[in-house]
């Protein structure tokens, strides 16, 4: 508990795995990953120990120094911590509590994600889909293609030539084989991942993308991201043992001065001078027509 710096290198993800256990995924030199488990106990910092001295199962430690939060309360399990946090709020107690168990573990253990790694050592997977329509629940909705890019420029386009269900199966198999540390896309939270999840649900396909075989999970509630004075809503997603990065959010964070006129992918890369000179541009309302008559251009 609060052990200081931990030199363990190349930890690419941590996940709570039940009880007081945490799963650690560590990249290996061969490009794979190892899985280990550690235990931890939830904690919070307090200024006054009196409200917790009779709290069942807790340990209270005096920290060195004279800072305001100079007492550490250690709880036997996450449920006890959660109850104490609710009690603190209801009683208006002066405490410092971190809501995320993963973040609590990182702070307490001193472990740092990606320690000792260069950026290109991360296994990053970029994902983009082409669809009929924008509403995955519509009668004629379907995924036509999925474009993937990973590693040192490796690319694959999965095409629904044998049907959308086969495409979804091939996509899930590709994610498992590539074994990414980070899944990336543009507006992936609000469009790509919810669209894929809904199509998989309607076709009874499994999206077991997690490192433990668990499925992609889409949040039922909206999250909020604040950039300056603007609050952006999005639906969060989780893949066990993997991070998800949405470049739509990143471009909003980059554009704090409000110089960009659009955060769409095509408009953003054009404004930043990153557009390939001969890149085919197909308007969204023409995708279905190109699918019928010119798949090669759509593929490109």
C-alpha cells in the first residue's frame, strides 16, 4: 500500500478481476503478452480519523509529513470502500477518494502503465467501418466493409461478400489475432463501436474482443467530456485488457482555440495538412451505390 515507484516494465493494461485482485497485462519481447495477478486493498485519504475509527475492518495509518490529508484509511474490500465513500458524502466529511479501482491500484502500487516502452512498441489497431445508413437499428442497415491498420503499416479490409454475419466473425477473429493494446478510430465511441455492437446483437454474433474472451461492452448511459467551456456527450465502451482511443475527442482537445471549422475526419485531416493527394473521396450518401457498382474504389 503506497509503496512508491514500481520498476515493472511494459505493463499495457490493468483490470480488476474480482475481489481484491487485479490482472496485469505485460508486453513480452516476442510481441505477445503475459498475464499476472496482484492483490490490493481500497483506500482513501482523510484529515480527521475520528469518523472512521469504529468503521469495521479498516486500518488507519498516520502518514509522514504535515499535509492536510495525513491519514490513510485502508478498507478490506471494494464494497466497504464504496459504503464509506457514500457515508463521507452524506456526512460532508473532508476526504480524498479515487473512484476507479484501477487508478487506486496504480497510485498505491507505484506501477506505471507503459513504463520503459517506446511509442512504436504499442500494438495499435485502427478501425473504420463503411455502412448503409447511420442507424444500426434501421431495417436496411448493415456493415459493408471494415478497414483495419496495425503494426508497421499492415492493413486489411474485411468485406461483407459472404454476408454481414461472416464479416463480424472475421472482425472478431482479427482483433484476437492482432491482440492490440489500443483500439483507435474517429468518432468510434458515438458511431463505429455502437453500430458494430448493435449489428452483432441483431445477428446473434459474439464480439469477444477482450483479452479474457469477454465481449465488447457499450455503456447504456452517456458520459461527458469537457473541452474548455464546451461539454461533449459520448457513449463509453470497454474491451477488457485493451484501451480505446477516439481521435474525434483528441482533435477537440487539440483545437482549444476553436480554429477548426469541423471535427469530421476528412475535414480535420485536410485542415491539418495530412490528406493523401490521391485519396478517393466518396460522399456518405453514395456509399451504397458504390457498393453495388464500384466496390474497388470503395475498397481503396
